[in-house]
C-alpha cells in the first residue's frame, strides 16, 4: 500500500493549468449531460410505471372474469375447486414474476436518475463557485485566469445506503398487496364453491 501511495504522489504534484473558458465550457457540458440523463431516466421510469399499471389492469380483469365465472357457474362443485385455485396460482406466479422484473427496472432507473441528479447538483454548485470566484477576482483586460485541473473534475455521485430502504419498502408494499389478493381469491373460491 505504501508503494502505491509513493508512486501516486508525483502524479498529483504534476497538475496542468486550464484556462477559464475551458473550465466553464467543461462544467457546462457536464451539467448538460447529467441534466439530459436525468430527464431520460425520468421518462424511462414513467414508461415502466405505465407498463406496470397496464399489467395490473389486465391482471384484475382476469381475476374478475375467474371470480364471475365461479359465481355464475352451476356445474362447478366443491371437488372442482382445485381447478380455479390452480389457475389463480399459476396466474399469480406469472404476474409476480412480471411485476418483479418491472419493479427491478423501475428501481434501477430511479437509482440511476438519483445518481445523475446528485452529480448534476455537485457540478452546478462547482460552476456557481467558480463563476463567483472569476467575477470576484476582477481580472485584468487581457489576462486569463488560470485554474487547476482538479477544480472542475466532477466524480459520479451515488446516494447513501439509506436510499435503498425506499426500494425495499416499495417491494414489500407491492408483494404484500399481491399476496393479500391471492389469499382473498383462493378463500373466495373455496367459499363460493364449497359453501
């Protein structure tokens, strides 16, 4: 480890100087890039949410058809209850898998969007600080201010670990709701056909 630090030290002492216009242009480019990525991820989240709600609508339509068929059928008896329960179990399993995949995509896009927003915030703050410094410096007519290269280096920001708690709550909420619906449908099938 000490060898690595000794080898890295000369690199940090040899920093290049960059002109004011170059640094402002670079920061504006970083800001524009992360702003566009933030909007892109928001659109992707919205599209996935529409897909999720569309799946919920189709699933509840299927459940209502099964429920109505059970309640209106005079030929189904208690010994036949395993058929609708099997259909419901298979439909719930397929729906759980599709919801899990969609939630995974939504959470991934939300996480990426949060990272871009944090990076955008850091870059905007750095640009604001540099503009204040440049305007406060007063500089002469033809003299360009020189800035160290590491002053406009913006690293990709990631949210803290506590941010993942939000995703876990969403998963628990969706799957708790789906398990409740499954229990309701199975118990109502047994009640309708057996009592």
